[in-house]
C-alpha cells in the first residue's frame, strides 16, 4: 500500500497548521488531527492517548469501538504501550510479535477477527516530558511497509504542537490541572484518584458542578438513585478542595449501630457506658480539617438528626459522657437515594437539618440518562477485569454492546460493574484463556429478576417468575416496579418463615437494621402476615 501524494501530504499539514490558530475544544482538535492523518497514512485504527499517572487514557480514536474511549491502560500491564512511551523514536512491532496488542478485538467493522497484525507508534513529548503516545494499527500485515518515516516524524512533531496549542488555548484552570497532573511529585497520588467516566452532557454538567463547589467550604448534598456513584462524587469534591491533604472520613448512616451511633460520630470518654474502657475519638474529630462523608443520610434516626444539627450549627462536639466542648472544622458532604423533601412531609427527616445539608445540592444522573456512556463505562470495567482475572483481554460482541445500550440499568453503574464481572467469569468458563475472551449477550443475562436480586442480595424463587412477567408488562415506572418486586419477595419470605423478620433478613443476607428500614420504606411494617 503506497502513501498518498506529496501534494496531499502538504495540504494536510496546511490544514493542521491552520487549526493551531483556532480556538477549538481539545477533543475536537485531536479528533481532527486523526481525520487528517487518515488522508496521508494507511491504517485501520489510530489513537491519541495521554499519560495520567500510571495510566494512558484515550483522548481521541479513529476506527476503534466506542468502548475503547472508556479504557484506562496501565502502562506496566501493556508492554507495547510501555515501549512506545519510553522510546523517543518511532517503533514498529513485527507482525509475529508475541507482545499482546491492547487493541485486539477493538477495531471497528472486523466482526470476530480479533488480532491486529501491524502496529506502530511513537511517544509524544511536551517540554521534554512524556505526555502520551500516538498509535496506528492495521489488520493486515505489511500495511506500514511503505510509510515514509521522515514524513511520520514530521507528523509527530505537528501532533506535539497540536497538544501544546490545546494546552495554551484552554483556560488557566485547565492548564494548572495539567501541570499538577504531570508533576512527578504527584503522579503516584494522581494514579489512585478515581474519575467519572463518560462524555454525555449530563456528566459534563456534573463535572462542572463538582468543580464549582469543591473550592468552597459549603455543605454538599449528593442525591441520586442507588448505584449511580454518589460516593465517587464525594471523593472528587474532597480531592478538588483545599482540604485534599486532610482526611476524608466515610460514615454509612444506615449501618450505624443504634446503641453506639452517638459514640461513633462524636466519640466517648472512658466509663461513659458499659464497655467504654478507654477514650475514643469519633468520626468528627478524625475528620477535623478535612471532609466527613455521611452516606445514606436519609437513614439516620431522628434523635441523631437533632444532635447532628447542633454540631453543624455550633461547630462543636461533645464526647459521650463528657461536658467538654471540642471545636471541629469539618466540611460535610452527605448522600442519599431518598427524596428528603418527601421524608420531611412524612416527618421522617428534619427540615432544618435538610436545609443545613443541602446548601449546594448535586444530582447524580442515572445511567439510563447518560446516552452512550454505558459503552465507555463497559470499556473501563472490562479493562480492569481482564487484569484482575488474569486474561489477555475482554471484548464485547456486537449483540452484547447492543444489549448493554438497550437495558434500562435500574442498578446503574454499580449494576453494570457487577454484570460485566459475572459475564467475564461466564465467558472465561466457556472459552480458552489463551487469547481474547469474547463476552456475548447471553453471558450478560440481563433481566428484571437479576436486577431485583442485585438489590435484595439473594437468588429468586421460581414462584417469583410470574411476578417478574407481570411487572414486565405493566405500565409502572422502573422504581415502582422494583419496589413492587421487593414487596412480593418479602411477603413470600415472611410467609415462609411465619412472620419471623430476623429469619427473613438472614435469608435475604441483609442486616436486620437495614431490613427494618426497607420494610418501613415499602410500607410493610403494618401488614399482618
């Protein structure tokens, strides 16, 4: 395969140089660069990846499946990418190279053809520091035989200039973030910071909300359905705040033992109650100077709500059994999947505490409202799972990708993670581990029963199948359908165990306190079984 003419090459360079003077979004700038590259070099797929800590993150791809944008390639786990990153010269791998290719099975329109046979690329350096890599792949061996390496080197320098232009044209805040990310002193810490994977408009809005509120000291109330990633939002608010070097302390309000909940939050002195053999600091003291994340705040008992409100108003705590006041400087981030305004009307949540917590409310969108983010997230989870399970790679079949996009995801991102983990294990059981493992639609096994059991933590009884079918044909919204399925499951178990709620909780693998709260939410406490 021959290169296009010198005239075409020169035209492409003129177009890209022209781009350097324009104020384009970085993603659009990189995508345009790959489109222009396709006019002068032969390849089936190409990608620009940026180094972030120990990972390479795709910023733009051409000819790769959408899920590839959700992948995060740990450099040490991908020898080809590692070699590209650590070489200042163009690298081309032999067609028979034994090194696994990170893009096997990810090239578009190749069906079940998995293996890339021609691979080349080079590192990208900005100000003499490694910034990332540019990769080219082809399904046919010998595709790159006639590429002029001098022309390719010229294109690389132009790519680096494009990257630098993007950095300069972006806002000062984005440039500062880049410099912090590429600082050697912070690389290790940055690699541990989680991220919100997605490119939908609602996720861009969410990122903007987090950035806006993080630098302040305002209390934040993170709201959203189960499994949307509320804890991740709390971690990002803390990580982007001026308190980032101080503790982020997690409290699950639903799991606080009622007898010692006050001690857990505020601490106690020696002898305050039976079993208090020594002084103990509570979560507020531990979080002093940092952030306290109160997860499932809607489950906090009313008596503790009142005590929490006093602490938020005064900035002081009292250990159980002590008259001494201790000043604390704590930023509160709370989270709930409940509608607290409805809980206030039901007198299950204090209005004054709600207003104290929701100074800056953030709504985390459910997965079904995030457009094609499900494929990006799938790529992210599959990349993680393939190394966790010790296989060369996981890839989705076309039918599996379609199934992921069509499923409503009542359990949201958490359910997607669990579904893909199970699917990976099922696919491994039916295929050889020598190459890439294909996940087919049947491995996903998506159904309403699976989703309900994700919540209940158990396996369905055969008698519930009819309930599932009825709900599938009903006009109920998703949340109401899930609630009704849980009601039917709990009623059946209560009947099976002759009304013994403790036995039912054990059979459902639930904490008794959480089970009691679930009964209350589903209005089952007053039913006579």
